């Protein structure tokens, strides 16, 4: 397991922490945040290449805070693999075995074969790193890290230099390795989709501060504050005031009123609505939607259209601005164009109320 208790790190005037995080055996943890948030500093502290100024680091139940890197028994994989260019793939993996004290050429050769098979790199054993693709290098880097018999695995943006097709296969590999080896994994990334695909536990770090920890879905659907909401793609962060006569109604500055799923205390209310949860109609909404108390329906005007893969991000002026994400085929069927009049629907269940500071 990996346990971080109130660790703090300083680097060139930048301070990270306190960070608290607990990962059980076989648990996949992702440290998520924008560039410059301090994620890699935390990983370096766990690896032992950077000292903490406060707090405790435990690996497999052992306090390693004061130990040198080689005594911490952690495997580390960087974003470009950092394989030894003068060694073959087999030689790179065997290096990790020698570090782990595996004696005997025959024993090492058998273990190289086993590890290469585990990461799908058997056909690569005789090749040099310069001849490998990005995805192939990362597979070999994982095998080399596992060869050292680590008690935990640390991954620093391991998929950032890998193309989309290889990324999916590597994600499956990393999850499988964590489960089969029973290893705690701490994976650093800025990619929300990557974190959602991999993490059992996700920790969001922004500006050196740990803002929220929990399952990925919980963080996506119930962000702890505005900074987390914007980083995980909620986009619609709205500031309003609870209606004086209705404890489940929030009035926004532009005049739109949104229903929420719970009663609120009087005063300001900050709301988050994910763009994929907003409904859109070109003409009148269906009577069933327009007549329901749990769906706020109001008119708007399309002021922006952006194709994003198989979806279209629609910017609607209501007059409060809302982003709506719908399938591209649905956008075509609606005949959306700039200036088009639309009706917008926001279900109360889709409105998350941010905790007040």
C-alpha cells in the first residue's frame, strides 16, 4: 500500500500540501491536476528523489520518509520510459531483475520471458529502444519496473506520449498489472478521461493544494468546489440566489431560475451543471418536459457551435450562458446554426449545489 499523511513539499518557492492519500494493496490511485499543480513533486517525494518538509510516507506499511530511493522498493515509470538505449529490451528487463537480486542467467532469462509475456512484449525482446514505438517503450518500461519486485508502482504521465490507439491497450495493461500483482499504483496525469478509465481513487491537485479525493464518478458528478468543477469539465458553474419563496429554486442574474433536488438555506447558491446533462429542443419542448416541476425549461439563442469528436458543444445565451453537449447527429437533426432559437431544459437532478465556503 501507499500512505501519505500530511506531506508537504517545497520547490523553488512553490509549496505543495498538505497531501493525505491512502491506497490499499491492488488499488489504482490517480493524482489528477493541470500542469504546474505539483503532481510530479508528490510522485518524486514518494520515490525518494525529493525530500518532504513535513508529513509521513509509508510503503507497504513501512515508514520510508527518511529512506533513500533504493530502499523504498517502489517501481517508477516516466512518460518517455527512459530505457537504456545501449541495451536490448531483454537487457532492460534483466537490469531490473539484477537490481532485485535474481541470481543466475537461466533464472533471469526465464523471468524476462514471463514479464515480457505479461506486458505483451515477447516479440520485442531482441530489439533496441530506438526501434520501438511510444506504446512499445512504455510496455517495456513497465516490465522493467516490475522486474525490480516493487511494493508499489509509480507512474509519471506514462501515456502522454502515446497515440490514442496504443493508449487504450496500455490502460488495460496497467489495470491488469495492478490487479494481478496486488500492487498499489500512484499514477500522475492531467487527462480527465485517463483518470476516469483507470482510477479506483482519484485525488485532484490544483495550485499545490489537494482539493478533493474520491472515486472518479463522485468527483465528476459532485465536485467539491468551483476549481474542481471547472477542471473536470463541468463548464457550467453558475452563481445565483435562492428564491425567497421557494427553497428549491435558484434565480440567476440573467433571470433564469433553476430547480435543484434539495432544499436550500436562504442566500447565495453556486451551481454546477454538466453540459451533457442539459437538454435542447429546436422548437417547443415536449409537453411532458415543459410541464414537469423537476425540469426548468426556458428559451435561448445559439451563439456558439464547436465539433468535439462525435459531439457538438453548443453555447446557448439564455441570457445566462450555458454550454450544452449533444451528439453530432442530434445537432444535425435539430438543424442548429448560429442565431437559432432553441429551448433549453435542465433537470433538477442534474444540478449540483456546491458547498458554501
